[in-house]
C-alpha cells in the first residue's frame, strides 16, 4: 500500500501546529493570538489520533516528507491549509472512523478560519 498520501497529510498537519505557534507568538492581535493558540493546542492530538488509527488499519508510516513551508500571515495560511486538507481527503482511505477524525480536523481548521476572519 502507498502510504505517501497519509504521510503527507499527517506531516503537513503536525507541521501546521508549529507554523500556527510561531504566528501566535508574532501577532499583535489578541484575537489572532487566541485563535492560533486554540488551533495549535488541539491539532497535534487530532493528527496523532488519525495517524494511530491509520496505522492500526494498514501499517506504520515509515517515511515522511522532509520539507515544509513557513507562513507569516494567518488568514492566507489557513485558507491554503483548508484547501490542502480538502484535496488530500480525496486521496486518503475511506474508512469511516478515519473520515470522522479528518472531519474533526476540518472542523478545527474551519473554526480557526472563522475566528481569524471575523473576530480579529
């Protein structure tokens, strides 16, 4: 089985916690600071949950991508992250429990986008 789509999904989302955390530390907007803090505090657990369930169904993901982008503008970054997740889900396995976890990830991204676009 080709684990590359799942590896890219997991690695990109784990990396998004670091990107969000760095932007959280750099923003001068309290609302943006809080929205990004909420995101990075929640995303790692959700991605870990997805990766462990995936590996329980298939096999251990033994190779991950090595490079990742850095962002400085939260609204644009989360728009691109939303688009990435939407596209990636079309290539991931269709196990219902994996879809449910991916739904939780999508909800967190959408909620963060709402806060960034409307509350900051």
